[in-house]
C-alpha cells in the first residue's frame, strides 16, 4: 500500500512540522473514482474474507505486532514529524498499537466464540459475525493508536476498513497501513483514503458501508451520526472530554499533584481523556495549587520534540495554539485567575506555555468547554457531594478519577460520576483490554477490550 505522490498545489491534506511551522508536503484528496475503487475493493474483500475464521485471520495481526515493534523508531519519527509529539511519547504510542494488535490476535478468536443462551431449553446460541465495510474517520492527536483501536478488532471479526485520516497526519496512517500490508493485511481489507471532508457524507450513504466510527469534535460527530442515522447505520462516536480529577484530602498531596499535572500534560494536553478539571477539597486546595504551579513553571522546557531532553513539545498546529490562546484569554476576561502561563512562547513553532487557571466560575465559558492543550484548571469544593456536583456539571462524560486516603470514600465518590470510565487512586489511562468510551456529549459505543470487538458485529441468534 504505497503512499501517493506528493503535489505542489494547495490541498486539504498537508504535513506541517509543528516544531518549525514548515509545510513539508501536501497531498491531493481522493477523487470520486478512487473512492469508488476503494469501496468496491473492500466490499469484495469482505465477501471473500467471510469464508475464513477469526483464528485464521488472527495470525496476520500477530505478525503486524511483531513488525510494529521492529519498526518502532521509524514509525515514531513519522508521528513526531507530523503532529509534534515528543519522540519518546511517539515510541510509546507505537508500542500500545503493537499491544492492541497482539491482544486481538491472541484473544480475539476466543472472544468471538458463540455464546450459549442461558435458560433456553433449546440449543440456542449468539454468534458474532461481520457486517461489511466500516468507515473510520480518525483524529490527529494519536494518529496510529486511534486507527489501531478500530482496525485490529474488526479485522479479526471479518469486517474491512476504509480509513479517513486527519488532514494533518496522513503519513502516520500510510505508515501503519504499510506495516499491515507487510503482515498480509492488504488493500482488500484495509485502505487509507484521503477523503475530502465534503465527501464524507456521500461515503457514509454508500450502501457498501455498514457502519461508521468517528473520533473527533462534537460537530463532526453530530454531522456524521445524523447522516448515518438517516441510513439506519451503526455509529460509534468518541468525542470530547473534560474529565474531572477529584482530590479528597491532603494525604500525599505533593505526589498526587505531581501525578495529576504530568497526566494532564501528556501529549501537551491534547488527549480526550486527559484530566482537564482538578476538583480539590478546600483543605488541600492551596498546597495542590502551589505544587501544580511549581511543576508547570520548572519542569517543562521547550525544544525539538525529537530531542530526548525536551519536556515541552509544540502543539499540533498553529490553529491549535490560536484556539487554546483564545480559550484562556476569554476565561481570564470572564474572571478566572491566571496563576502562570497563558501565552504563546516567543520561538518558532507552535509552542504554548504551561498554564494554570483558578477561580473559573460556572458563568464562564471555560467552565463547560474542553480546553485542548497544556492548561490546568483547579476548582475548590467543600464536600464530597459538591465535588460530585461540580464533576457532573459538564456536557461531557468520558472519564474521571478520584484520589483519597480512604478507598471506600473514594469509591463512593467515583460511583457518583456520570462518565464512561472511573479510576480510583490512579489517573485514567488506556490498555488493549480496557473498554474505552463515554456518555453524554462524549459519544457512544466502546472501543478496545471485549466490548470493542462486537460493536460492529452481527450478534446473531442461531437456533438448532
């Protein structure tokens, strides 16, 4: 699956180095004929692949995991060049991609075994069967990991995948597809296609598409889901998040603040499940804020993301810097206290200072918005009930974390959170075996784990 030739004229898809601002390559969007060819190829691949079993398909995923680890340095370099991620973080991303393919390659066939129906007096079972071509509309912040979450389980199931990557990270998608092709998962089961945003609706409407998975903005999710709904097609959406991290007491406050801030700053705050709101009990509030300020001001040094010494990488794009700058400036104008940061750094590239905001009132836009960047927001509360109320006072419901010296108390607070994922005395995270997804405006459906492999399955009743 070779990368298409670059073009010199202005296009929707472009690779711009976030560390320098230099546009290094541009790509043409797919033509109508290319879209048609991809759809027909994948549809035929699905029909042919239905004759194989999950166990027969799984071997190629295990080979892909091996190749991903062999090519880790090369693949991580592509990620860093395209979206500015620190190279060590990009290496970690490639590793979790390998783990996902390894997980479904080894565990997937057993997950898809037919399940007897309890209490039935017949030999009734539920079978898991593929449904067709799945369209994946993918984001830029984890340009290989997000693809793997959709591709790996569906390939074991027997679906085929048409992937539309983010406009700024096409090369990461092509690099992953090349690895899969080397493992035997070629263009008949996975294709990367640079579809223009204006044509996505037409692709969703195509009868050969049986389902759609989108990770991205609320607006994009609503648009795609609306079209899919008209066509009565299954949709999985992973959208925004404004995850709360609740601190119930002063126990180990320095360590908790350090862990909380570092989790927030992973990928420069450009993660849907990043803890974006720290909700801290009044008695722990002052030491938590002081520790967070110290960490943000002393532990993050801007530099080339390829350099291992760099601790502050650029944001993904100039527009990302403009967006977070606008959010922070508006929050301050609406009464928030800027404790530190709050400015673009005076250097080439898309660098923004680590920022700490307090006193963000419910009347402020920032109280309900998702701040996608290196910005820490800290709220003070006086009771467990108030902590839960503030945490749930959000249009989002992706994940949440609770820290407290009394585990029973922390779990009780966690039980009150209206989110899809809760962590007690640990930050939120991801792993191949853990289902990932949210509620409210954070989307619907689940990826990864056992739940992720059946989202686009025909869960068929079979009676003998």
